């Protein structure tokens, strides 16, 4: 059987009083998702996260869903972001994920995404190519408010902390070494110098002065996290003998696919935002079944609505996904799996520990009648770990 894995980022949630104590998924009108659930098998997934993390994160949770144990294969967030923008990393490069953010005069974070700024090209141009202590800093646009920072030079280490405090109203963090090596101390030192220099440059940039006049938040700081060094990963084909492709708009998900050796399918209008062209993405999935055995399709905006606390927007976007899912309903000899990488709880505006619903259509059936957190809890799969999803899929596909 062919396999389609649709990962709806941040799909799960908690009950919301304004939605009559339903989650956005439960409150949404989803006849197509309900049809697939009613005629398939359902359950709940406990997403992977490391013991030191407070909640699951997209990169490691995705790796686990693909059957790649992050304890062995995780590179750090940076290399996946770089791969997602088709940047060719060199041996020894240290890469970090960056957010353009807004801070006040005391370096307290006002907005981690600078009002979700998108027009960052001119800002990036002023920062790209800065050299400090013999280290060249390459800054590349990711998507939206996101960027990638690559350190290129000698004696670099990825054993460093983040500068991103991951919340507003607190000061940015100083980057510190995570071990006592000379490389880690040196890398932390030059990065802190770069961030200070970048802040001064961004504060005085004409775009930010213009944004302030327009009562918009200035993008005056780079929040860095997820340092990592690139190394080769066993490909999806080597691991499973399945020809795989990736249909995604967000760079992280393209990067994970690319590092795992999946072919990236470029879809016009696939943006990673709420304006993404879902119809074209699902048509690309359908077309790819002729050439590929495994199609990974990622949808991002549900997570973004949750992180913004916009549970109504999350509900409506799930309904938009459902309307377009009709394209994939009548595929022959195809196993369709729909789940999320983690839950994003709208009331706390962030990732949370709730399990995520999963449905598998095209093989066995259970007694679940609709696709939602509480309904799927009674499904035939019960509760499973993220790392157990891929083995289950392969067993069913055989």
C-alpha cells in the first residue's frame, strides 16, 4: 500500500469554555475527518520530548513520528532550518534558528515575533557577513519572522545555550557554554558579541524606524535557539525501502524531509501560513502517489493560531483543512494517517503535554464515530508513543 502521512502541526488542545468546553478540533465542523475516523482506526499519541524539555517540540516530535529516535538522530534545530531553505552546510558550521523579535531598552522581550513581521530581507542584508573573532556570520531568511544564523570558522561548538527566553516580559538570555570546552566558551563569546552588534544595527535600521512611526513593533533583536552541527543521517529509503517525498510550506519541515532524503515537492502557494493553498497541497499529494511510496504532508497554521491564543481561528482553519480533504477521500490502495506532532493549547498560547488524536484510514475499523481528542481516546489503537507510530503504520501497510 501507498502511505500518506498528514501532520497537522499543533492539532491537539484543551477544552475551551467559549467553545462549550470543547477543543477547537471537537468544536469544528469536520465531515471529512469524521468520515475517515468512522471508517478507520483511531487513538491518541503521546508526542516525544526529552526529559529536560517542558513540552514536546516540533523537530524532535516529527523525527519520532518518522521512527527516528531523537536520542540518536537529533542534530539540533538549526541544521534542519538551514536545510529547509536549501542552504548547503559545511563541516564545522554551527547553525541556529532565529526569530526577529521586539525588545525594550532594558532588553526585555515585548514580542518574540515582532508582530509576526514578514518583510525581513533588508534587515537580513545588514547583518549577513559580519565577522567577529575570525568567525563569519551568515544570516539567511527562513519564512515570516524567522531566519537562520550560521557560524563559519574554526574552533566552533554547538554546546551552547539559547538566547531566547521563550516568553515575554523577561530579559533576553546571555548565551553561555554548556560544557567547559574552549570551543563552547569561544562560540558563546562571539555569539554574544554578534547579538549586541546586531541589536544596535537593527535599532537604527530605517525599516524599524518606519515601523515605529506606523505603530508597528520594530524587529530590533534576534532570539537564537537550537544550535546544532550537521552530520549525515540514514535516509528514509535506506531505513524503510520506501521512496518518500515531502509537501510542506514551513522551512523546518522541508529541512527535516531533506535531511532524511525525501524529495521536496514544490507547491505554488504553500506558505506555512494561514493563506497556504491547501487545495494545491492535497492535489500535489495525490499526484505524488504515482511516483512515491510515502508522502509526508505538513500543515502549519493550526499551531500558529494556537500560539496566538486564537482558538476561533484554529477551529476555522481546521474546518478549512477538512473542506479540502475531500481530494484525498477516495484514493485506492492507500493508507492515510492524520495526526499532529504535538498539542498547542490556545489558552496558554503554547505547546502543552496533551496527547494528540490520530486516525488511520484504509485498513481496519473501530467504533470511533468522529475525529476529536475525547472520541479518539476510545479508539482501537489506545494510547501510543510517538516513536511507535511508524512501526504501526508499516505493519498496517503490509
